[in-house]
């Protein structure tokens, strides 16, 4: 098959591209940047901006399936209108491209953030509703994009949405490096009274879920029109897991703690100051981040097991061993691959 992967140069997208190529598929990547290393591997690299509807739709031409993994992620210094243009407008353009070019399958890389309203989510399944309000343009626009994808499912175009949670592993240029950088700078603190249990997803598991979704998806199939939580299926204590990551990098564990209300007030003040001054950089502290690190969020992945045949292909312990080897061999110095979805 010829398969389009938007955001093929990002963390999740690249892992999907590599596995599709290994299977013998023809892969087209649609990204803003050039990725000569992917072209050298045999992928067709098409440059373009998701916010350009014509370019995004044209990328679907001649394809048998689309994996839409590209998005603006949290912390990117872009105004809300840019999140709307890329995450929502770009997704709508991909849907339109699938329809215009007769593409029958669309797998969307979503995020559990679409159902996170700032409170604990303990073992919930996909029946949990979208919240009424969001603290971040990322979560709000990803939710709107997911709804558009699932609503597009019909007899001509089968769609599904995957919600991998806290994707990590070798090649990550976002989650783990930023945690370590904050800790080294003394800007990482524990917020609220734990313990907080969270789900995490090793990169190989996230990529495998996308291939399984492509295999399972067809008009009228069990996966058509549905969203799925993806994780290791093994919630971890947030700060114990962070501690393991910090020790891997030779950084002291974080013990300093502040009340949740104080962190939220500080984050609100920081966000307000950035809005007033019109600064283009991302605020170092946001209410969305505070609520994420001071709550439990883990999910029932039974539906993915049943409908997709999903099983975590790498354990957390093995994933940490692989990440430590990559980190200590200097892999992180190369910057990894910017994650294109949360």
C-alpha cells in the first residue's frame, strides 16, 4: 500500500514511518521540514503546512490510507489561532483530501488530553465525556480535531483515533529532555499531595498501535468511528517514574513540593503576564501543566486489546533500559525528533 503519514519527521510519526517501510509499504511523509534521512530510507518526502488546506489535501492523492500524526504540541510558542489552523483546520483538510482522492482509511493520532478537564481520571474507558472547558489551546483543538475525524466515519471512509498517553523513549526531544532540563535548572517541583498514578506509553508500543489500527480499520469494522486509549496498561507512580528518568541522566531527584492552589495561582499569573506583554515564547508554567502533574490519569485499554489486538510490545523496565542506553550513548545530544502529538 501507499500510506501517507503526516508529521512523519516527528517522534511518533517517524516511528510509524520506519515500521511501515519495514513492512514493505510505500510511505509518503508530509511535514513542514525536509527529512533527507527518511528519503534515504525510501520514503517520499513532501513538504507543506497543515494550515494550507490545498497542500494538505493534495498530499492524500494516490494513497490507500492516511496516518495523521502531525499537530502543534503543548508548549509550542504559537498563538491560539495557529493551534486552530493546524490542529483543526489541518485535520479537516486531511479529511477533505481523503474524500477527494478516495482514500478509504484514516488513523488519527489523538491524545488523552482531549478528555482531561483538570481532575483525576482513574481507570476510565472511552465512554468518559469531553470536558466542557479546556486550559490549553492544544487540548481544545485536539478534541475538536478528534471529533471531526470520528464524525467523518462512513461507508466510504473508515476513521479511528488513537490516544497514546505520555509517549517516551529513544528519539524523544520533548517529554524526557524537558523534564531533565527543568530538574537541572531547579525549575521542577512536586505539585500537590500525591501519590498520583499515570499511564505512560513507550514509543514502540505507540507505533505498533498505529499499525494494528491500520490493519483492523475498514468500513463497518469494530474500530471504525471509535477512539482508543493506548498505554502500557500498567499505571506508574508519577514521581517514582520521573525519579527513574532523572537518575538515568545523573540528575538529583526532586523533593521540593508546593500546594496545588499556589502552583495554579502562579501559573495563572505567568500566563497573564505573557498575554499582556505579547511574548512569543511559551510560558514556562501553565495551568494545564500544573493540573497534569498534580492529578492521576490512567485508562482502561480493554477496547484496544479487543478491537485492535493491541498488547504492549515493550515493558516499562525494558523501555527504561533502552532509553538509558540511548541517552548515555549520546543520542539525546542529537536532539531527537520533535514529538508531533501528546
